[in-house]
């Protein structure tokens, strides 16, 4: 539904919000409305008391409205949020009166039960009056839960909107449709906190499973790679330094809970550029992927086929390990040191490609990018401390590679030494045996994957490798998959060599997710897959900014769509756009990096319907609701007629005020009503200046009245 109420001035609302500082609440609970959309309901305690108008303003100022209960189920859910003592007060007749709701009685409606409506203009087909109500027991025109002696009842009563003794209200957030934010939350979903930022974004969000923002960071660099919340509570972010020699990346930063950059490391110039992934090792070192420049001459000398050098250069990847205490590189590994080629026997690295699966064929180029300088496009790092091995993705080889980290840098540049005796040669590779001439297209499993990692020890499937396989250039139709496979490794970290001429095992995945239909899940770039402690699997469909969690049987149990563009959150109900996300890691509630921080959930990241109350640029001019209040004759002697024209039926108040602001006479809100010059006690007031004011939930209009005698 859409709020039909026109807004009042922003200044008034800012003042209203300020007035309500200190009220309890702000933990909205999501609930699936019968139409399938997700609404949020926030029970607000107002221990000092609040009238209906102020509650209305407070709800609107937060982008919502006083809750409208259009079904028994909605009624019962909302009641469950306020069925506790702080939201209720005991009247003098001992009846318990509960919080305000979004029902109002149109002015001039026949009492007591005509003209009731929801503030949203939703139809009021569902009625839930407490027996004996409404009774209009004293100008009652606003709705609340109550009233019954000594009992909190889930039914409704009418009360005076001016009554400022109410202890709470319920704020509802909704939109015409649910297009972004939380889309699904089953009880079997793994409860935790999900970290994300828009690709190229400068705002980082941590949300709970109910789609509520638990924390936000503002950062100065655009985010262009994998991001982590570390066990020490710092966020590790890759920032974009706009290196014009390469693509994006260049900087790794650590950001504390308050958004301060506590450390950063730049690795970006005309010869090199850090990109895609930077991980943190148990010893506190940072390890990252980076491109390095190889000139045309260097590439030819290494054995590159000149027909595959149309870019005139190559950017092979390398891996660096940085001691953050000294910002020095303490270990490195280079693709360039582990090449083989059978193109030119007069050049370096010449050999039989199929005999050396531990080496990287310098002339393997993927069919999608034969001329790309970014020849390998490594894109995901992982480290296993028990084996002391590094795993990373070689996207344009459509493979996952594993190397030994126990080597010295010198050993890592050669073919012997280290725990596994192979120096820096590949210990294992999987996904596309075409790259080492031990298979054909029928044996290729991966297609430009963007995320690969070991399942951590202690989790279901520990030691297996999961892959977000984007499916780019997959033969036939384009679709992404999530894959889990079991590498042929023994307990000491040694991989079973394939028989001569055969590829590395396994032949296929042990688990995979393919959507139905497959093409409904396709992200050509970005994305992640994460095994969760309960055996579910969280997937980030990168290009769509869609996070979804799968049970082991691949049923979707949780779904969320990034509502943030590269700059700001969008309004609920608007189509998702510009919301690509690199990855969406989820952290357990007991994760060390979360300890000691305030994890009180706030509002959803996306914005809600009454956008005119939120965006400064959309604030309407003050007084845009014209009610045409007029008093005639004016000045008057015996009696004046008060006329106005409300845009719709709404609860409003009409009164005469003294120049010092005291209400001296309440008038019925009826167009053409008369003021006889008397106060509420029936005594005629003296001659002078008075003000007649008509006030509703979203407007206030007053006019000067001169009483001549
Ligand atoms: Ca509602
Ligand atoms: Ca009543």
C-alpha cells in the first residue's frame, strides 16, 4: 500500500524525531504478509506517555506508519510483540490500555462505529473490536489494543487521539511489493551475521538473518574484492587505487568497528597491482594476489606464441605474503616461475605439456580471452594451516590450483624443496584437464569460477573444496553452479598423482546446486559459496546481489537481495539495480570478531514507503496540504462560522487558542461549525486576538480571529 497522507515539512519532522529521542524499540520484526510481502513491525515503548498524533508522527518519521491490522494473523503477530507490561497502562477504571494502532475515525462520522479507516487506506474488512467497543466514550477517534480489567486483550478499543497517557505504539514498515532486502527466512536457516558491500561500494553492512542492519561502516576507498571480518574484529577490505596500467585493486586496508582505517598496504604501480583477494594467515601476515607486468619480449623469450600476444604484454599473477609489522614482503610465489610450453624449442620452458601437470602451459588461452593480458585472472585465495598449502582460483584456466606454502621464496621459485618436495610447482589442480592436455571439453567441469575455498575443519564436508562456478562460456546454456568436490589428498597433505595420461581426480563433484531452471541462476562475474556449520550452504549470486542459503537437499531456506546501489540504499518495492556484490560471508554469533560489539539489530538496510519523510531532496514544501481554514465574519461580535476543506476523512482537531497558546475552546470538526465566543467552561471570553487551529496527523493550519466585543 501507499501512504496517501501528504507530508508535513521536514523541519517539523526533525523536531518531532528529536522529541522522541529516548523511546524504546527499534528492533523491527519481519512478518510475511498474506500477500507474500514482508512487513516489519517495531513495538515502541513510551513510558512517559504519548498521544496518537505524536505516535503517528514518530512512525512516519521513520518511514513507516502506525500498524494496520488487516487480518487475524497480522493482528496476532503484532499483539505478540506488545503483549508485555511496559506497553500497557492501567486506567482509573482498572482496565488495561495497550499501544496505539493505525486506525482512525473520519471526522463527522456517525458515532461510534462508522467511518473507521486505516491510515494507509487499506480496506478495513477485518474488524476486531473488544466487546462493547467502539463506544466513543469521550470524543474517541483513534485505535489501540484494549481494554479489559486486568487483562491485556488482543482486541481493539477507540480512545481519544489527544490522550497522552499511552505507553506505546507499533510502527509498521511495508511497500507495495517486496523486491529487495529479506525475501525468505525459514527456521532451518543458519542464524548468523552476513557481511556485504556493493561491488565498488563505500558502505559496508552487517545484517542479521532478519535483514536488519546490525552495523554499518563508511569507508573511503571503493571496495573491489573479497572482504572479511577478521577474528580481531577488523574488516579487511581491498580498495581501488584506479591503477591505469592494470584493472582495479591496489590496496588492502584494515578498518575498525568505528570505520577508522587502522592499517593499509598499497601494492600498485606500473609494474604490479594487487587484486581480487587478500587473506590473513594465522601468524597475522596478509597474503594477496597480484598482477605483474611481463613485456612482449619477456613473454616471447619465455615461449609465448606471438599470435597469443595481441595485447603486447602479459599480466601473470603472483602471490605475496606481507608481514604487517614491517610492511615487508616475506614470501612470494610467481606463475612465471612454473611455466611449460611446446611452441618454440629455442625458448625457455620448452617441454612436453602433457607430461607435466605440475606446470602451467604458457600458451593455454581460454577461448574467451585469447588476447587478454590478464591471462590467468586468479581470483580467490585460501590457506590451510594443517597442510601449509595455498589454494587459489585460476579463472581463465577454469581450474583450482594448490601450492606449497612451506617453501622459502627461493624454493617457491623452483621445482624442489618444501614439505612436499615440489618447490612452487602445482601440487594439485582440478576443473579443466585440457590445460595440461589430459582431457577434452567433455572433461571440463569449471567455467570461469570466481570463488574456491576449503571447507574449514570442523564443518560438514571439512577438507573438501567448494567452488562458485560462474558458468561463463559454458557450452550450451549459460548458468552458474555451486560445487563441492573431494580432492584426492591423504592425511599428510599429499595428492594422489594421476595415472600417466589421466587427469587429476575426482571425476566430478560430491555435491552441487543447479537452479531450476538452470538459467535462473547465472552470474557471469563475482559470487561466493560458503559451507555453514549446520551443513547448509550460503551462495552469493554476485551480479544480482542475491544471497541465498541452501539446505543439503538444495532447498532454499533463506534469501536476501542487496538493497544498496553503489551509493545509497534503495526504497523497498523498487526493482533491484546496481547491486552487484563480490561475496557475502556469514559469521556465527560466537565468532571472535563479533565479541564485545553492540549487535543490537536496527532497521532494515532498505528504505520504506514514506520516502518524502526521509530524503531531504524529496521533502515537499511546508504547508502543501491546504485545508482552506477560514473564520467569518472576522472580526466578529456574537458568533463566527469556521469553514475548511479537508482532503479526505481523517481524525483532526479544531480549537480556539489564546495568543499565549492555551487551548480555550474545542470545537467539533465539522465544516461550518460555529464559535460562539465562549470557552470550554461556557464563559464568554474577552475581546481581543485569538487563533483558530485545525490540526491533523500531517497538517496544521491556523488563522487569526478577532473578537470585537
Ligand atoms: Ca498492516
Ligand atoms: Ca472506547
